C-alpha cells in the first residue's frame, strides 16, 4: 500500500494513494459508508500503532463524482470514518503538491459531506474553504460526572455546531486549557462526551457529537483563544482542528462576536495556529443559526513516503487494541 505521511500544525495525516480497498461506485457518502461497515479492521490498522501513530488521520484518495474536483477523499481515524477533516485536507493538498499533482492556485476536493476548495499558496501553506457551517443549539447545559472538586458532578454549558463534523463547543472550559494539562483536559472532554451520549443529545438528524472542544484564553498576544479538541478516538488534536474552527466561526458569527471577513488566530493546545475567517453563506435550507462559509489557513509538511507491508503472520497487523 503506497502512502504519504504529513503533519499539519503538528497533527499527522496519512494519505493512501494506492492499494486501498475497492469501495465500488456511487457517491462519496455511499463509499464512505462501505469503508465504515465493510473494511473497519483495515482502515483502523492504517492509523493505529504499530503501523500508524496516535492521533493520525487517514485520507483515502478515491475517484470523485464531481468532475470539477481533482480528487475525492474519505477521512478516518482509529475510531470511525469521519465526514470531513480540516487538517487532513491541508495535508492532502501538501501531499498532492509534493507529488506534482496540483500547482499553486485554487482546486476543489470532494468529501462525503460536500465539495471544499483548497488554495495552495506555496507547497506547504494551504487555505481551505470548508462546507457551510452553523450553530444548531446555543447554551445546552449538561451534567458531567466526576470533573468537579473531589470528583463532583458539574453543569457544563456548550453550543452544538456543525463544521463538517458535529461538535460540542465549551466556551469557558471547566478545566484550564494549558499545554501542561492535557491529561486532565482529555478526561474532562471524555466525560462531557459520555454525558452527551447518556442524555441522548445529538446533532442534526441524529448525528453523533463525537468531537468536544474546550476553549481558554490565548497564550500569545496574537491569539484569539486557545482550544483543546478531543477527537473520536480519544486522542487530542495537535492542530487547532479545521472543522472545529469552522464550527467556532459559526458560533462567533451567531453571537456577533466576529464580523465577516475579519481574520483571527486560533491557537491549538500545543501552540500551533490557524488563521481563520468567514463569509456569510446565503442559504436557508439548514437548521439553527445563519450558516457561514469558513476559511482555514495552515501549513502542512510531508514527512514520509512509504510502502506499507501487512505481513499475514504479524499478530498485530490489525493494530494494537487494549479493549480486551
């Protein structure tokens, strides 16, 4: 299996160029569903240790349905096939540039949740205009067990928003958003997601809220805020999370806290950053607040081009799994 690895602001992406499963024809959403249901062991093995690494997201290149797109992409992590991935899209763009498949300028990519536009500024710097994003629900309060003093329950308030994935966005984190606090932040975010599951709180059309974002003050003068993002596989996002930034922009726009076109810096928990902004989206077919068209700019660097060899005699060829 031919792969190219990269990182986007610290978050790893593995692009599968050839040797992936045959997902047949149909829409990207239909093929993503086949990957999720018929090839679960395979896609998980590509990003889990020992063949992958913690926090890695896979990007399977497939033929696009939309003829305006240079490629179709299906994203996944060690837990699930996901609709869209912002850092992964930037990583795919840098990979295609590395391979000579695209040049400086604007191009379109097709994902299971819609077409996104990428602008390659140089071989590493990429802007992504994501799918239209919106806030579905404001100030949802949930009771979260075990994160208060002496393990007490705490009421946590957050917004439910769509940015290509479903997010629960906590503007004032109950746990300090600092790089020396990652274990506690992870435990808090997992507890929040557990509470959402327990109370059967979902996104639109029953969509699973599998990403949790906790916000705190920026730790640099240029930053607007710093975030901690928990992904479906319980790994934290080393980047500021492109789809999470898209959902964040939708929430800021709905609160009139950020005007259209104004660019801000979103810091990640490790201190890497995206420049983010939005334009209003002229749509009336989505629920919740007025949607926005978000743009995320960051850098990705190719780190490895390799052929993966899955030895049939390897007892760990399906990845390390501690859930036994």
